[in-house]
C-alpha cells in the first residue's frame, strides 16, 4: 500500500499569511492526488484534484502542485474561513489512501 | 444542491452489527460510484468500502473484509453499509462519499478521487 505522510500536523498562522502543506507518497503516484478541507461537524470539501486542478467554486487563493512523490497545497492570503484541517488523498490505480491531516490554527 | 445524509450510527457492543444508510439527493445517484470512509478519534481518514455505479463491483479495505458489506439501491438513491462482527477499533465517524472508483468493464478498475462528502454518522463499539 502507498503511505501518505503529511506535514506539518499542526500549523499556526495569521490572516493574510501564505501557508504551505506537504504530502509525501511512499512511491510515485504521478499526479493522482486530491486535497480536502474539513471543519468540525461539517462535510469535508474537495479543493484540488489531479494535484493541481482547482475544484469549481473553490477560491483561487488555494493552489496545488507537485508530481511523483511530493505535493504541496498552498493557501495564499489566509482568510478567517480557512482555519480548518486539510488532508490529502492519493488514488493511484489500484491504491487509495489518505494523509494524516494538517490543522491550520489561528496564531 | 448535492447532498449526502448518513444515518444508522450509534452505540453497539463488540461483536454486534449495524446498518448504515446514506440518502443521496441533487444528482444522478446511479451514475456515480460511492464510497464509505471512516475517521477514528484522533486518526486520519481511512477508506472502508467502495461500490461501482451498478453495484456489481465492490471493494473493501483489508481491515473490514469479510465483516462489512456495501450495497446500493439506485431506485431509492441510497447507499448502505452492513457492518457485522464489530470491534472496538471500528469506532469512528463514517462518511458517505461520492466517487471513488471507475470500472471500465470486466474485471478492470481504478480508484479515483471523491468529490462530495456527507457530514458523517458516529459509530461507537464498546461494552
């Protein structure tokens, strides 16, 4: 199975900051990676698919990059609504797994 | 609006059973594969089971294989998860999620991303 290692596990930031979250795959997954935002008690929300494609309706301050084994989610100009947990999901052919999550907290 | 509403969670003793349901609305349910994903307290997400659009193909995580059964009723836009022989480590919030697998035909398949999630239903396995 492909393991996804996400870092950091917690991140403290301020409104207006640029934030970067990383997911590393234990083997190459091409660009088969999605990013989600999750707030307590709410349904997780798809942000990015295929590593860099922005889901419809997601603000352009969210962006994804990477291929192979290293991927990043960047939030530019962090907004109050962005404080949440973010997690990645790989879907490489017959393999599917999630990263452990990154909680973005208010500094 | 696309909505997924889970139900059926609760407290059950080890060895017991539960049947989770997910009512889908706002989209063509029969055109989408569906997935159950769970999150145990303090842990990351874990996919549990995935079912193809027709229901002919089902996939299970090793942790639940032989104990859980996924099914769907496309006439009622509803997804199910029958969970038997429940263990303490099955305790989690269970999410119904749209997407997860593409089955081009025959025995061929590939996993895919999931795009719409429900809010989840909590399952606690404890004596």
